[in-house]
């Protein structure tokens, strides 16, 4: 840890929900003395700039990154627009906090990861679940051997379909969007973080599309099994096609971890605090006026209370800023881990599409049959 904290000049590229959340946290950090925003929507840019008292606003992220005040960057654009801002920040050797994923395709993700690793830039990726107490407590028990050798993990994620519909609405190619790639990656990261000493060697999966398929050519759910090199198993399932009245703002997750010496179960369904009201509840990534019942705490970034964001995204952002300012170590996901998670989620989808087991790891070359199948159809 450094004795003399560094000043931080922060570039926020993408001023959506997450850009605003992180910007508000950064605006309160004592070492942040300059904040610039790059946002292509002028009204949104001005709104966020006013809220966080930004020093500079532009629609051109390259113009922002070129400013001499900038020493670090947050990449918070839509998922499919991450690549160019990341590469531009790498050119300036800027440390980054990147919203997951690095890219939406393995070829771009491989290219981005190679650039980051070649430059030596300190780039971390926003897997916010790592900053919640329950997962940190679980990680510590697994890490210190309290369960013995982990042999089986299961995870079940339930989501109402608002997030799915929002994602499918924003893409021209529904085949690039799946519950595993967009949302299942959070549960996957938590589990792989627990099992980081083990190497996955095969995945077998199936998907179903009876609800979202007719609406937007989307996928409802995916379930599958990862086998590790030592024979350990991870069974994962996710559905983001639950009715919109499902009370979880975003995520309801259950995880079980079994080892040779113990078992650990985590109920992250958020059914401990339930709100029922006649007023519309707007929490979540895709608010809907029909929502009247809410599992409080099920919105991954946290909760707005007393005018501030409270919860894991605030902790994650503050720890990243402390990492920059004084060099304190943090549990952020590395770029290599983020690429691995994208690869694994793509492997689930590939196995489901081919209807057979798929050896791991897969590469960008393995995604090519997708285009061939579309052309054949």
C-alpha cells in the first residue's frame, strides 16, 4: 500500500445506469479531482454530468481519453460497444474498470485480452457479486479448506423476463443474446471463483425457448453440467423467462457447494424482505409500472437509500478507486477471468445448439458454425 495516495482523473465512458452509479460514488472519493463523461445521448450526458458535477462532457470517448487530466477509465457502454473504448484506453496505458463482458464475441474478447496483457494495464471487470458479504464468507470457507475438496456445486438462477426483453430489444441479432451469456455469467463467476484451483474440461447443456422464442426469437433457459479435470462437477441452470410479476427485481439465486468434509448452501433469493404496495416499483434494469411486489435487495448494484447507492456496486467502485490511489489489493475479477467466463457461457450455448458435449476451452473458431447454421436456415 502506498503512503502517498495518487490523485485520480476519471473518464466514464457510457453514462447509463451503471455509469451514473459509479460516477456518484467517484464524485465522493477524496482522491478523484476530475471526472469526464463520454455519452452519445446529449440529454443523458447533461443529466448525469449535473448529478455528479462532471468537469468535461463529450460524445466522443477518444476526445475524453486524450485529455491530460485522465488517469483511469470506467467502461460502461452497452455490452456490444466495449471493444473500441477498451483498446483506446489501453493505448493510453490507463487502468480500467470494465463492465462485463470484455466483448460479446470470443474473437473480440481474445483481441481485447491480448491487448490488455501485452500492455500490462491494470484492467479489472465488474463482477459485482464478489463484493457481497455472503459470497465473501463462502469464498473464505472454501479457500481455507472448511469443506475439504469440493466435489459438486449447483446453482439455480431465476429472473423475471424484463431483463431478457430489454436485451433482445436492443439487439439486431437475437442469436448473440442468451440468458447464460448476459446473466448466468454472474452465478458462473461466483462458482468459478470458489473453484479457481480446478480446470474445467467439458460442458454439456440444453436450452429451451417456448416463452421468449415466439416473442423475440429468444432463449428462455439453459441448464448444463461442467466437468473438471479432477472429476468435480458444476451443475448450473438459469431461466430469465419468468413472468414479469415475479417479485425479484433481477436475480434470485441458490447455490450449494459440497465437499469431502462439509457442505455450504447459500440462499440468495431475497425472499427475506418482501414489499407489497399499490405503487409501481421501479427497481431493476428494465422497470415496469406493473410491478407492485418486490424482493428488496434483489437489484444487484444495491439500493438507493438516503440519496446514495448502498451496497455491492458502491463497495466495488470504492475499492477500485482505493486500488488506484493507494495500491490496496482487491478481489476484482481480472480481464483473463472475464474472458474465461465469456468462453464458458459461450460453451454452454454451443453445447445446447449442437446437442452434444463440448470439450473445453473453446475459441473464436468454435463460434463460426453459428453463422453457417443461420445461412443454412
